C-alpha cells in the first residue's frame, strides 16, 4: 500500500513538473517570468478571509508578491484584467502597519502603494483597514489597505505540493 502511494506520488509530481514547464498549461495555470505560477483566472468575489480559505481549499494560496520582479510580472500579465480591486495575500492583522504575506508570514519587501497608502486603521471612525488589494484607480495600479470584510475578486497562486513551496 505504502509503495503504491509512493509510486502514485512520483507520477503526480512528474506530470506536475511537465505541466509547469509550459507557460500556459492545461490546468489554467500561468508561469510568469520570475517563475511564479498563478491561476490564469481572477476568481471570486469574496471577503479577504474567504478568499484565503478558497485558495487554500484548492491547493493554492492567496497571491503573494515577494519581489519587485513579481510585482512587475503581475501588472504586465494581469494589468488589463484588473479593472477595479483585487484582493491579494497581504495583511497587517495583529500588527498594525507591519504588512506581511499570509501564505508565508514574510514581511513586505515591495512598496508599490498608492500615494497616501497604506492609511491603516482610522482612529476617528474605528474602521480597520487590515487587508491589501491591488487597486486600479483611474488606470494606475498600486496597492491599498482596506477592510477585510469587503467583497472583491481575488487571485490565487499555485502552491507546489511536490516541491513544498510557492514560486
Ligand atoms: C484599469 O481599468 C480600466 C477600466 O476601468 C481598464 O480599461 C484598464 O485596462 C485597467 N488596467 C490598466 C492597467 O489600466
């Protein structure tokens, strides 16, 4: 039984490797220049919390953007498709204005925020802005922090169960 399981896993990982070698493959994944593998389709809409859950339930993670190259790739490939707001996996939940990626816990290394953002929690009206979206504000695409309960489309990133990593 154990042997069969191992053989099946080797076959699965082999077909996954072949599949990921194609920029746009049959499973609806896209391999970007940096090597990051994301779902071709923008999905949802849902709250940020439900977006995290939904991506995970399919073996994905809510989009994580760890380098400037990855940010550029996302805009190059998906820019025209992002017409309003798209949740990504950034948050400062539990640590106000210290943003990190929910998939990895890694702090933000990109700083592609809209002017005046992130604005953080509003001390006057108590509204919390703890979750990050890409915002197409009159043709300019940059990040903004917003209340996690708001319902927006979102993007999932492939998590390689064979290599046990994000790209
Ligand atoms: C931004 O949104 C507009 C429509 O609101 C769309 O035409 C455009 O392709 C989007 N993306 C960029 C990069 O401007």
